[in-house]
C-alpha cells in the first residue's frame, strides 16, 4: 500500500509520498514521487499500485516527451493526456497477462505542476482506466493509496487560502495518521513544493528520526486537548461517579 498526497493552496503545491514498498512479507524503500521533463518545464508524478506498471508507464511517458515534446509540455492538460495515453498503451500490453496471474491492472497517479500556458498550478488524479479528475478549490487536495486515515484532518483544516507553511504541517500530520494506522505506509517520506512566487520546484526526504520533534509535539498536544475538552453529556450517563451521585440523591430523599 502507499500514501501519496497533493495539496493545492494559493501559494502553490505541496506533495508528499511515503517510501515504503511491500511485496508479500518483504519490505523495501523506493521513490514514488518523481519529476519529469526538462528544467523549467517539469511535472511531478506520484503513483500507487503495481511497481512494474509504474516503471513501465513512466518510461513510456519519458520516451514520448523526448520524441514529441523535447522542450517540455506547454500545459498541464497536455502532460496529463500524454501520461494517460502511455497508461492505456501499457494496459493494452500487460492487462491480459496480469489478469491471468490473478493480478489487477492497478495504477493510480497524481500529476502535478504548472507549465508555461497554465494560469496557476494544478493537480490531476489519473485512474487505472486512463481517465482523470482535476483538483477543486473547494476540496483542494487529492490522495491515492491508503487514503482513509489521513483524510479527516485535511477536511477539517485545509483551505485553498491556507499558507504553504501550514499546508506542509497538515500534509505531514495526514501522513503521520496514515503511517500510525497502516502497516504498509511508512518512512522515508518524500516532500515537494511548487511555489507560484518563483515557479520553482523544491524537494527533500525525511526519515523517522528527522521528525521526532514534530511527532512528539503532536502526540503530546492531541492527548492534552482530549483531556482539556469540555465534559460531554455522556458524563452523567456513563461515568461511575454519576451513578454514585444519583444513588446519594435517592438516599437523601
């Protein structure tokens, strides 16, 4: 399983991908977020699914770029359509053989960036069939893989107007929630940003030890907040002390 996440905020894009790869009982690390195209015209692609399909589809995509778009795609729509065409080509070649081996043709992707003709950065989620959806400002994120665990904090806290620095924190917390609840998601974690200010990609990688301070702070504060939360109506019905108070009142009457 995988967790890949793309956020779109007014400052630009935030991308995150875990690095854990599982094959049966074996666990290894591999990049799931990569950039493609010449400098100044790069798109980022994150994938979830069969590793062999990922590698072949991206190889086809890179080949198509070199042949047809040596200077890079002019717009993200062109890039995502090219990726989808490569994905369909791989499906034609490999789907039947996979299904004979009781394997599904399973490859989801997030394609992200801003190219010369694009008015703003954007994200696309590409399904295994080669169709896609685009991110929307009302729900300014897309995720693939083990998406359930990291979704609530994004739905509660992320807005298009969220500053990029805060968006990075929310992306990390979304990953940490997923990692905590899914054994197939884990470190290292790759993170990227694309800033509208200078139209530049930045990326880095973190391992478990690199984020101890953030993880400890979150664990301590979420426990503290739960303790300090105002008592709910369940106290009178479900706490032992409430039963004692009711019994005392009955005896006094």
